[in-house]
């Protein structure tokens, strides 16, 4: 069985250097990479504000989902990484605003730091799309 692989790019120059994509879709499965609070100008969005950074991360992740043909309603798992776990409720507030009806499996973890010391939080998102479009068709080989 062969399935098409759809890569979603953020346009970051780091993607080819590191060898990653903002999101990857294979069949109905979509995974969004660790998503940091990157501002439109490339800097850090809302330094010092976990809630606002969480909103920004989720905005970026949601856009990647859309580009992969998924929505927030398709999300089955989220991972929230914080440099200060004591501030988890700030990130949880943003998460709840997006997922109160979806209620994906969710994990909060503390990390020692991120690439940019101004980043306070990152999100990862996994989704399963209920319908598959033609670009994600599955080809069967053999009898």
C-alpha cells in the first residue's frame, strides 16, 4: 500500500537546513511540528506572555492544519511544552479556547529551554481527517 505524503512549509529557511516540515500529512494523518510563538516579522511574539504566545502558536498550527486539509475539529492529540510548568494555566486557557468542544488528548510538560530564550511555550498537534481527498488517495498493489 502506498500513500501520498503532503508537506506543509512555513517558509522558514531552517526547514531545509534541519530537514523538517511545519506539518506532514499521509492519508488521513496530520502531524504539526513543534510550533513556537514566531511573530510575522520573524521575531518572538509577545515576550513574557505565556497566554499570548500560546495563542500565536495555535494560530500557526491551525494554519498548518488548514494547509494540510484538516481543521481543529480533526485534532486528536496536543502537546504543550513550557519552560515554567507553574504557568501551565496560561497556556491551558488558550488551549481551552480552541479545543473545549474537541477535547483532544493533551499533555503538558516542562522543558529546560527552547532554541530562542524568549519562547516560553511550544505546541505540537496531531490530527486525523475523517475524509480523504484525491491528493491523499491510497494505491493498492498486488492481487
